[in-house]
């Protein structure tokens, strides 16, 4: 017997003020008690469709039918009141409050005019037990791991009565063990009759947990499929409109003799004085990719900020191409032919209110090729911009378009085009394919391998373990500011073994092969 249809979004149309058609005649049907994947490249219209469902955006056309009744959803509060909850990719929790306080925030039980904290704790505890979520609700949110924060977000939605739950890239920051735990919880929710919309780029996860998948491309639906009947290759083809290679042929490695990046006894405290990187030493030669895995918050960000000159407060020695960078400015470090793909493309990767061309040349305008004695060489800049847009497959109206108007995948391509067009000797890539579609991710990964083959030294920090495994020549795991594990033979490391090092369950005291000396 076919399950009951709980939600229909029929012929949804959404056109933004700038003329971008985000959703064009999109229909989506959800059944009670299913995990339904929503797939598509960045800019395909998935987020807009979910914003319409959650009341953040209003559609220009189309209807939403909830449990057989047409409804208008005016705001997120309205969506919540109708039993629709959303867990955003970037958690909406208050770190200084407890788990219980976060769960009941805005709908707290009262004793007179005051919040009844005992009742709040009891209510939070009850809902955690009802759904078998093993959480201490008295813990402060800032002190709990990422995997638990994810569960708190889900409980927050369930506490408000969510029957339909939208999960946006829920596994982006989780270890394999935390992902498995989340999947167990999601299957329990499915058994209890909840309907889950699962937005993800990880096709193997969709195969593992989802019942059906609706695939979007360029604002349109490419249809809904039973996940059991469609391969990951077919999914990716429907998403991008062409065959995408999901595996890489890595050429045989040719290391250069020279250590291009040398780090010794690096110790970094953050602005609150907390130790974030603890006496770390390693080398990277030309012709290799050193992958760094780890749960977020274990010192990766501080390490990358220091290597790229953003943070100057550290102890220890960093040498690039034999030069100590202690007193070097970011510009000096860049002039050593360093490229940096930052973790957050919107805050530190691009200037969203400037054009594609201005972003592409923000690190090159001093070069003689593009700069005369008094004026920039506009013709040369325009010609090179058009070449880069074509070479890096950036989808845009023209080089004059504001970067902020592009999809996430295309913004990332602009950043990568800017960084890679300087033909770097050292590349620091921090989450280079986070939150972007399979097509753009495959393109960027292929480029990294080409630079490795050309003798570049690459440090790759990534939460995507498939990426880490397929690209890295050597692999380190960061835990509490140290390397908890270091692997010279990546082919024989399992995801489970890596996950145990990431969670600190396994820690290797003696690390072989970190240094070349």
C-alpha cells in the first residue's frame, strides 16, 4: 500500500528581484514516514524551494497543499505552527545557554512571568528520551561536540511539533561515527511517522538512507526517483546534465627534493588565551598533497590562518621556500607564490559586492602585465577575465556581474580561478569544495591534482573524507591541536580508523614520516 501524501508543492515559481529564476514550475511530493532526498548543484534552486516551504520566501506562483489542504506559509513561525521544522547547515544555537534552554527557547514553560527552569529541563529531558537521543540537557552548548549540536537542533524542531523536518547538508561537519549515529536517529524518526527532507551533495549517503530523491537542475525538477532504482552516476548526470567522473586517476607521485613548507614547534593560543595548536611540526615537499582531517574546532582554522599570515601571534618557526615568515606581511607571503582557498568563501574568500573581474584580479593588479605606471591595463585585465571565466567554467552573465549574485559553486570557482591563475608553488586549500555541487567539486579536485603533478606543495584541510582519501598522498588527523595520527600509506587507512583518531578514541604517540629530515 502506498503511503499517505503529506505535502505537495505544485508548480512553484520564484523569480528574484534581479531577474534570476530560482524555481521554474517545480513540484515536490512528500509521503508520510519517508526520507526524501533533495539533490542538485548549487544554484539549482533547492535552497529557494525549501525557503518557500519554510516561509522565508513567498512564491510568485504555485500552491502548497499540507495534509490535503491548500496553505499559505507566511513566515518560519507560521511553518513551525503547521508542523514544518528546519535544521540549517549553520546551527542556530546560543552557545552560552544549556541544551535545555536552547530546546525551549521562545516556547518556554512559565511560572508566573518567569521561565520555569525545572519544567524546562524536564520537558527537554522527556523529548530527548522519547526519541532515544542520548543527551545531557544540562550541558552548555559551547561545550558539546558538533554531532550532539546537530541532535539538539533536531530536538528543537521536534519540541515545536515538527512532523516534516528539513535537514540542510546535515553531515557536512560530522565524523563517520557521528554520521552513522545521525542515520540511526533519522531512521527512528521515520519509523515514528516523521517525514524528512534530506539535502545533501553526498550521493553515497543518499543511497544509504533515502527512500526517494527529487533531483533539480537550473531551477527545474528533473523528476523524482526511487533511490533503490538509480545509480550515483545517473544521479550526478541528472544534476549536472553531463557525465561526471566521481573517481580520480592519480598519477604516480614525483616528489621534489625541496621542502617548500617547513613547520617546527608551532604553538598558537586564540584571543581568549586557549591553546589551539600544540607544538606541531611537519614538512611538505613539492609534488605532494598533505591532507589534514579532523572534527572542526581542533586547531585547523588557527593553523591555516597562521600559515597564510592572517594570524601573526604564534610561537615556533614557519618557513616557506626556505624563508622564515615571522615578520612577513600577507602580501610578502603571497609573493612567495602562495595560493590560499579560505574556509569561508563569503567572509574571507571574495568581496561579494564587487564584480567577478575585480575579484579575479584582487591579488594580481600590481603585476606589470596588468598595471602601467599610472593606470591599470584595462584591456589586458578584461581579456584575461574572460579567459578565466571560460577556463574555470564560471556560469555568469558577464565579468561585470557582482560575485554575490552567483551560486555558491560559481563563487568558489571565481576564488579558485583567482588563486590558481598565479601558478602557485604552495597551495593552502581549506574546505575547497564545501557546500558545492559534484560538478564544481570534481573540477576543483582535478585542478589540485594537476598542480601536485606540476611540483606544487599542497596542504588540504577537508571535512569531506572521500576528498581526503582520494587526493592525499600523506594524511594527518588533528585532535586538540596535535596530530593524533599520521599516515604515509593512505590507501590502507579505513574510514573507521580515521574516525577513531578524529574523535580522540585512538591517539598515536609516535608519528612516523611527519618530517623529511
